[in-house]
C-alpha cells in the first residue's frame, strides 16, 4: 500500500508506489485516513475480498462510510448482512453499493426507490452476467459451445478461469443482493443455481478445463436444438419473486422476448411491481467493465457527499 | 386551499376541504408551512402551473426546497432556469424534479450521475410520450389514424384535448429539460418540433378537431405506407445531441429497433455516452400515470430527507 499526505497526483502514483510502498496494513491505513481535522471518512473498497468486506460492520459502527462494488458483504452470511444494517444505523454512517449489480446501471437505487415509496416488488428477472449474455447471444450452433467459450476467453470477455462465469455464482450473488434489498431474508445457498460447469470439470487447472470442455458440446447442442424446436432461444437468467423463490440458470425464451434481443454483453433487469404491473420497469446496458463500474462507484461517492451536506 | 395544524388524515381531507376550504393564496400558504419550530420547508408542486413555477426562484433563494413533476420551470425561459440554479446555490436549498421526465423511471438522476461523474453524453433519444407511443404502436393501417386517436381518447389515453399530445410540445419540454441537465443552453423554441396537429385544426373546439381529423387520415396513411415500403415502422421520437441539435417528430425505424418493440404506452430513453458507446444505457417502462408519477415525486422527497440528514 501507499500512504501519502495530503494526496498524490494520479499521473505519478505508480512511481511513488514503487519508491515508498509498504506492505498492506488495514489498521495503519485506517489511522492514516481517520484524522481529527477531517469531518468525514469514507472507505471505497474496490477489492473483491471477503476479508475486507468482513470489516465493514466495524467501520460503519465507527461512523466510517463505505462505498463499494464488492459483492462479498451483501451476498455473504445473512447474519453479517443484518449486522451491517444495524452498524450503519448505530454509527450514523452510509453504506452505498450501487455498482455491485450492473456496474453503473441504475439498478440498486431504482429498486430501493420503489421499495421505500411503498411499491411492492412482484418479481425481478435479469441477465446479470455480461459474459453469459455474450456466450448465448453468439451461440447459434455454427460453432460449438466450447469454441465460443474459448474465443470469448481470448478476447478477454471471461474471467481468466471461465468457470468463474459459467458456474453462475456471480449471478447468484447479484440475485441475493437484490433479494435482500427488497426485504427478503435470502442466503446465497437459497438461490437455485444451474452451473454450466460439468461436475467432472470443477477441479483441475484452467488448461485441463478448456481441453475437456468439448466433451460436453453435444449436451449443450441438445439443449439449443430442443429450444429451437419450440421456436425459442437459450438465455442465462436470474429470477427472484416476492415469495423468496430465487433461481439462476438457462431458460428458453421466445425470440420476441426483450431478453432475447439485447446487444452482445448487455445486462438487463426487469422489475415487475404493483405499480409497474402491466409493463415492467426495465434497465439495460453494459453492466461490467472498469469504466462503467468506476462511474457507478463515483456516483455513490457524490451521493454520499450530498447526504453529508455538500452542495453539488 | 385547506390549511390544517398539525395535519389531517388522508381519509377525511375532502370533507375538511369542503367545510373549511379557503380561496388559494400562496402567500398565506407559505406563512403556514414556514414556521420557526420546523427545521426544513419543502414545497411539493403537483400542479402544471407556470404561475407556481415562476415562484420557485424566490422559494429556493429563501431556503425552501422544491420537489415537482411540473415541467414548466425547467422547460421555460432559460434565463429563469439559470436564476433557479443560482437561487438554489444561494439558498442552500434543493430542487428535485425526477418525475418531470418519465414519471417514476430513473431518467433525470441517471443523466445527472453520468454527467457529474465525468461521462460525456453523445446523444439522448427517447419515446417520451406514452400517448404517442400508444398511437403508433397500434396504428397499423387497419384502422385510420383518426379512429385510433378517437378510441385512445375514449379510453383516457390522451389528454382531454388530444392536440395537447399530438402537438409534440410535451415531448419537446422533456427534451429541453434533459438538454439543460446535460449542460446545454437550450430553449424550448430551439427544439425542432413536428406537430401532428394539421395547421388548419390548431384553433377551434375539441369536437371540431375530432370531427375534422379524418380529412388528414390519407396523409398519415401515406407516411405509414412509405415507411413500410422500406421495411420500417413509424414512431414519434425525441432526439438530442451534445452539439445541441434537438428535435421531436415522426421517424422511420427498423422493425428490429428497440424503440419499435416497446409495450403499449411505455416510455424509453436511450443514453449514448463516451462510456456507454458501443451499447447505450436504456431505461424503459410506463412513464406516465398518477401512481408512477407519485412514486417518482415521493422518491425525490425521500432523497431530500436523506440530503438533510434523515436516516432512512
């Protein structure tokens, strides 16, 4: 880590870091940022670390605001999630995490506005993984599924280990976050997840996985063909109902379905509520990537500033 | 108007109003709500009145917050709009108007988040009138355009005078509001508006208008046919670019265009920005009606409460 007083220019941080960096020590970091002469402290956690997320409760209770795109705290243990809410209340602090779902797309705040103004959410459905959106937008049977996964990996559209996308866990985390936001006592384990990683390939190296994946192409091809026989297309969808049913997996959709017609790596979220009943409220667009995620985090930071009395 | 201390139950306001109502007097109303023992005053203007909107600047300058779905102030004279911004700054007050565009849909705040976090808006396009969306979703040549307008009016989908919808002014107001939000010095008169009210029918009673409208059916039918000859559909669209080009009118769209496939009275807004360049950010759903508009206004009110330090 690198501590500096009073700050540093973005242009030269790397040079400073190489010269004066020290081993990461969160306690020292906190001492550094929490100084008497500054009225507010906010930690922007841009890691994906469960260990950092485990500290939020203490920080919030101590009046330190937290802004994060890290899904770990909100999709982790429910008891801890509830402790976060209490800590925030006790500490008079703010906890903002719009970018945990759909990056910069207005998803979490839209849901919160609906709930806080007395609407009742009936269901939320979404394509919440740009990677899985891409794979099934492209998969038309001309290339095998494993070839498409391989090509997507080459182009940087998947995680280094594509199993991190194909397992559906990331989508299940997002569904958990949205479910809790609408008031459900949902655990990640309650989300029925259809993993696209064949059971035999869950262990082993990335190279092994990529090499073995073609063995399962015919299975995926069978699903595509049977969907097509019914005039449908395959999409990887997350679903959530007011009754707490939560699932993530492959679904067959009509070709006219809005979810069947999104652009390459788009995310899309559809809120059906008591108010938005005949037609749902839909938010759609790129839902991953450094720039739009940074935009979502930055918007939360400005919202926090407004909550704290800044005139923007 | 009806003033009460300390308030009244929603169930019986009508009865109270009939017994104790007095002629509307904004000055007396202000005296009533601005009392020393309450820390904040907010006026929620749910009229469509230009006369009320003309008072916002004084109220904001005096530290009174304003929440409104009324489009008049933000789409009126640009000098006044700028005075509003200054008054808000001088008074340390908040001015919130999410429901002026798309009712409860997250449009204004999404645009503001993009701009404030340093994104650059390239263009905004939208179907911003539920009425016009409905008319062109339904108009397929089987019924004449005037029949469709008549039926929509019967079902309460249009204003009492359908010319208020068909003139395009309402959409132009929304485009003006969005343009100013993205920093353009736009006047309503700068928006190129294609009115669907034939010039000869602009005056006269509603009945005259409805009676004369069939005379223009063949003209509209000609436009539909020529669009179809090119494999296109007709939609009434508002457009806005970073260079300040603003227009509102009928456009021919490909049948695969997202705007060609919205449900009946849906609004849809498409933001193309430097960040959202390959695929735009899209917000879609019912954009008019009392319940969703009230939801948008209420969400603004809760946002204001959060800005003022309420713990929600």
